C-alpha cells in the first residue's frame, strides 16, 4: 500500500477503533464472497467484483496495522503456502496420470 495512505489509515483506525474496523473487514470479505458466488452462478458484475477487491485490499492493510503484521511476515507465509500448493499439485498430477494409465 502506498505510504501516503498509511498515516490516514492509522488515523482512521484511531478515530473509529480497531473493533469497528475489524467488523468492517468481515463485512467487506463477505461482500467479495458474494461477488465470487455471483460469478459461479453466471451473474458476474466485473466492476463490482473489482470494487470489492479494492475494499478487501484496504481492509487487509487495516488489519496489518491493527495487528502489527509486516509484509515480510506475510511473504514468509505466502512462500510456505505456495511451496505446499506446488507439492500438492505435483502429487495430484501424478495421481491423475496413474489413474489414466489404470483405465486403459
């Protein structure tokens, strides 16, 4: 997030309180979930989806400030999760390959 917004975000958290901001974050996550659900049902409003993505990105920044979480800490977890997903994908591809041979 641009550093020019960090100060404004801190002031907003101080003004409304962390609990209110956390509740807003839960609501914004639910709104993004609704947009993804609409896409699955063939009712995608792409602009609304992008708007909700933006709201969630802002909320993630609020939560990082509230809980004093650094980008480095998040990146470490992202790396762990992506390595694990890569392994799962590799295992799944092998399973699919083995199943296709067993049916022939």
